[in-house]
């Protein structure tokens, strides 16, 4: 007798995968170091400042700094203690050890391009996290995310969130990308009102270079 054909099971569509750039570079500390140095290539950082900015252990930072120096991605440069440094940080071992991106290195431009792309993907992960905390209507990347520091904000967030919860999400995101984020949050009603009255600030964000990761109110814009 002919065998009955088995009905194929339809697979549910996969949810968008959470982007973790450390899977590419092998170390979260290394990724945060790269993000810091490539965002501020002209600025030297001392090691204890770095540990605070990227929220990492000192030994891990020292180890990854040496790896990046060996790869000619980061340079160790001489420097002096800044006037605003705290006294307990003025240790002899740190006084002349400053680190900055090697802008003449063989991978500088390529790494910057990779990190810029990764920031977009990391913002997608950030959007997923926000959706778990409230209603997200708009997430617009502007400012430093599109290489335009003249724009007053880096993120426009529209939706309904508890302010304390949103601030915690922003703090966690800042640690993940190793940089501070200037963000603007608006409840949906305020956002739609500003559009109706042609608020200059909101319209200017859409007129400038931007990336709309989430725009559930696109018809309004």
C-alpha cells in the first residue's frame, strides 16, 4: 500500500536575534575598548578612567589593552596627570600610561565602519529591551549615531515608559556601548502634538540624517 505523506510541520518565524558583537571580537571588554577609542580617536585615556567608562575590571582592561597594542590598533603614549584627577588616582604607575586609537593603523577605518554598523544593531537589541518595559512607538537614531555631534540628541524615544525604568535601561545601554547617550523622551501625546504644531526641534531631527529603527507612527510623520 502506498505510504501516506506526512504533513510538513510549519516552523514559526524566528524572532529577530539579539545582537552581541562580543561574539565577533571574542571579548566584551575588547569591544567596549574599541568603541571608546574609535569614538574619540584624538583623545588619550588613562587606564583607571577607562575602567570606569567601560565598567570593566582593571586586570581585564590591562590585558585587552595589551592585545590591542600588539595589533597596532591602540597606542601607548606619554602624558601627564590631568588637574581634575582625584588624588588617589595619582599613582606613579599610571602617570605616563595613556592610551589612544592608532589613526594610522592598518585597521582604523575598517574598524570604525564595523563599530558604526554594530551600534545600529545594538540599538535594535536596545529596542527589544525597551519593548519589554513599556510601549515603544518611535526610536530614532541621530547625533553621534550618525556622525553629527551638532544635533542636540542622540536618541529620540517616543512611547509610554516609567521614567525610572527608562533611565535604568539607558544606563545599561551606555555601559554596553561604552559611551554616554544624550536622549530625548516624549510620551506619545506630546510627540503627536509637537508634530501637529510643526515643532522645530522634532522636525529638525527628521530633516537631518537619522535612522528610524522603530516608527509605529510613521503615517503621522
